[in-house]
C-alpha cells in the first residue's frame, strides 16, 4: 500500500516551511505527486472601502500579500524541482475551506498545520482543521506548529478503542505502519480483546514489530494528555487515531480526545473520520 497523491496546505505562516519539508520527504518516499494548495484568510475589500481613507491602505496591503504568495510559490516550485518529484501549485477560487475539503477527497493524504494562536497567518477560518477532518473522507496528517520532526513514522503509536473511526485511521495509516520499525497499540481495557485481532491483521500485512499497552483507566489526566504523554515517554514520532465528531447546523461537535489533541499536539498526528 502507498500514497500516490499528497496534498499539503500552504500559507504564509511561520510553520509552512516545516509542513512543506515533511510533505516533500513523504512524496519522495512514496514516489507521490505533491499538490501545494495555497489558501489563507483574505479580508473583504468592501470592509475597507466603507471606511474613509482605507482604500489606499487596502491596496498596499493586497500588494504585499501578493508578493508573499509569490515567494511561497517560488519556494514550493524550487523545492519540488530539487527533490525531483512531480508537483503542482494550486490556488483555488471561492471559499478556501470548501475548496480544500473538496480537493482533499481526491488525495491519498492531506497535510495540514495546527493553528498557532500566536501567528495570525496560520488562521484561515474558525474550525478549519476540524472541518477538513470531518469532511475529507480520508486521512489527514496534522503537523504541530512547533518542531521540525526529522524523525517521522519510525515509531508509530496507535490509539485503539475498536471504534469505526479508529479502524478507519489504522487502515489509512498502513503505508506508514508497514514501514515503521516499531508500532504500539495503546488501548483501554474494554477494547483489549480486539487488539489481538488487530495485531494479527497488521502482521499479515507485514508489520515488523507490534505490541500492546493498556491505558491507565484511573489516570487523572484526560485521554488526550494520556496519549501525548505516552507518545513522549516512548519517543514515538507519529500518532494514529480516529477523529470523533460531526457537523450539526454548521457547528462542529468534536469528541474530547480529538479536541484535546488538536489544541495540544506535540507530534504529527494522522487522523481519519
């Protein structure tokens, strides 16, 4: 199994370069086509023009933002050429979140960045990563806004509770799991019975080293914190988990662990809904 089409979201945030670097590594590893989709928040010009004396400011601001976009595009094209991979630069029309969600459905893997509250350039829309997670129809790899992640996918931690979402995430992560030196399945006690079947399935696919660990059901910390602490203690460099939630009346409703991981992740996380 492999990834042959990878889409990475590009913007002018400080963490865009690290996201691109990881996307390039994965595209080289899998011989994949890499699509750089540029999307960022753009202010409505009408909101400037209704205020006296702001039209000139808006034009200056727009020119600067076009220059920034051009610089990111040149970087993307140069890095794709240097890596000798097939790539394309895409700037969608219309609502950027809808465009990303739509194009994500024809990608094997979508790479997004975690929103950085200290970097306004990383904000595209309220609930942007969550919307793509719940609407993509495939795996989404979320990259924290801090760190370079030179090691990726060597040690994989799977959050397993025998749910449909967890099963979807494991199957979507097989290209990484099968290349990992070690895989650990972290599970609550009530889901332990299904872990043996999961280990057997992964072994049939050719996973090299898989073991099982039990979650501490009496821990005072949240499920999200438990996952992240376990990942840090074991030097894992990829977390695989289901994304829990649904959109209702345009308001995102997320499970507690999903929400916690999205806000506090410390390693790349592959999620599927």
